[in-house]
């Protein structure tokens, strides 16, 4: 591009509002108009009708069955105001035949001047003499300098980054809470700035250098706010709820966490004074506290329990031996059918699901969810629950022979119901035979008693239907 053209180069914003009074081309019904915008080179002594339209810069949607379409579509393009023309062609869309021409508006940019034009009506003209056209096209034009366009683009990048990474709280702290909304902040981009980002308290303006790409702006902004660009876009509402719940339930963690963060006042850890973010990668394994923006950056966690264990180890408090005691109270084992069970030595009960409390978000409501208790019995005599870890019943590493285990199970479950027989095969598989109904199964019939197995789980109708269909298929095969 020559120097003269660079001086006359602007960014042109075009808004195609709509059209009125278009020519009816369809035999049945109204037209289905759409508009195509061209940007072509134009010489002063050249006839506009002779310009070949090849450079399409925009196209509107088709408005069905109307002679007064409304598009309200915006187009932005770099133009040479002295040597270019913008051409608007309106067509009627046809499914089978070629689209019908409804009119043209050709505007040499040199005729527009430097003033903005708002919703001006332009009469549609003919492309050649044998065409019939009618109606007007409603257009708006606005010229923007390259500098204004660059500032607008950088501001859009910044606003999008703030919303995507949820940085509203950090921006409010940076601006001394002068602006509640990021859209209200005055922004200034200048290559002469020495710092990537700074805030002018007197002018209430956020200053920044010009960035070539959006990626550069995102990385520099995150590094300015958190001293690292390794920040995740994840919503940390759940993580924040877990963190404060763990501190509420384990107050002895507070001194150790304050010491690790270099803080002295516990008020820094209350929800209103602390912002929670998390690292994007798993390389960062230790929390980071940014004093200026009151933000604690944590690794990612899948549950409140994993967060609690991490804080216990990281804070190096006396909570470690408490965790060991908790681990001893719950043990994982397997029943006679190979299913995983969890034995709670405190309550002397057995569960098919590990007991854990977790926090789930439903809108703005936070509730505690616990697993269903499938069976709540003691497998052995209460006096046998005392002892070392190697002597605890329910673990794979049991040092109790099969005879003792059978005695314990019989004592707890009682005898088989009347008409049932237990049979052990050569491969030690246990079968239960119902002589009354002539049925053989691997399920212990004693577990059908609600007093032993607990209440039955309510399955959905869909599951019940699938189960019945499965049983029918098995019966047909047999």
C-alpha cells in the first residue's frame, strides 16, 4: 500500500438495517430477499455500472416472504476512501431457478466524507435497463481510525479475559473498588508504558501496552494479577465452599495455614476477604497466596476429602495423627461373593459404599449428600473388634481360619430359612438350594430379611423394565 493510500485508509463500519418497498418477483406469495455487499476499486472516470463485483465482504440472512426485510447486520472493513466503492445488491432467493435481482446501491466512499451517516435511505437502482426495481435501502456508516479500532479490539480482549477467568473481584481490588463493572473502567493502551498493566488512581484509568495477540494479553494480565499465568478458567465456587467448610470443621488447621501463607490475622481466611483460584496444570502442587489481590491459588481437587487431606499434610499440624486414627476406623474388605465392603470399626457396621460427605451445587444452594446404607450389621462378636490392624475382620490380610469365620457368620446371620440348603462345590463355590421352589442361587437367602440386609433399594421403572426383559431373554435361551 502506498503512503498516500495509508493516509486515506480508515476502518469503515457498515450497518445494514433493512429495506422497504421491494419489487415482488414471486408469482405466488412475497419475495425472500437477502443482500450481498461488495468492496471494489473505483476510478474517478469509470462508470459504476461497469464495475465487476467479485470481492464480497458481507452477506445477510434471507428474510422469508416479505417486501420490507429487516437485517440489522454489521460489517467492518478496511477501506481506501479515495479509490474504492461499496456496492449493495439485493436478491430474491429461489429454490430451483436463479435468484432474481431486486436492486443495487453503489456508494463511492469519496462521497461520504468523514462524517458518520445514521440510518439513511438510499434508493435502489437498476443494474441494466431491462430490469424493474423499486424500494429503498436503509444504511448507516461510521469511519473509525486505526488507532480507535486497535483500542476497541484490545478493550474487547481485556473484557473477554476478565469474564472468562472470572477476575471481577481482582479488578475491583485493583481499581480500589471504584468500578463495580469492568465495562465502566476507562482503559488506555499506549506503547510508551513501561509496565504491562497499571492503574492511575487520579484518572481512574487502567493503562496497558498494546498487544499483538489476545494470547499475549491473557498471559500478561494473569501474570500481573497472580504472578503466574498458570491459572485455570474453572469456576472455583465449589472449591471455595470446600475450603471454608474444611476450615470450619478443622479449626486447628487455621494456625498452620496462616503460617504457611505468611499471614497473622485469621480474618484473611473468611469468605468475604479471600478469593479462591486454582492452577491450570498439575505441576504446581503447593498453594500460592497473592497478598495484593487477596487471592489463594490451590491445586485442583475432585472432592472435599482430598482437599482436607492435602491441607492436613501441607499445614503440618497435629492433625496428622487424627487422620491416621480416622483411617484405622474404616477398613475395606470383601464379602463371600467378592463384593467390596467398608467396615466401620467405631459403629461396628458394614457398608457397600464408602461413607463420605461431599458438597454439590444446585444453583445457589449448597447441600450435604451422604451415601445410602445398604447393610448395617456387625459381622463378628463385638469383643473381637479390639486388637491390632492385622486382626481386624473384613480385610484381605485376615489371620483367622475359615472355621472361625463360619462360626462368626452363622452366629450373626442365624440358620438358613426352612426348606433351604447350603452346598459347597469342589471349587469352593457356595450355592443355596431352595427345595420348595426347586431354585438354586448364589445369593444367601438370609440377606432377604430386612432386619439383616436393611431396606431394599428402590430402582427406577426404566431399570425394572430392563431387568424384566433381561430375565425373559435368559428364560428363552434356556
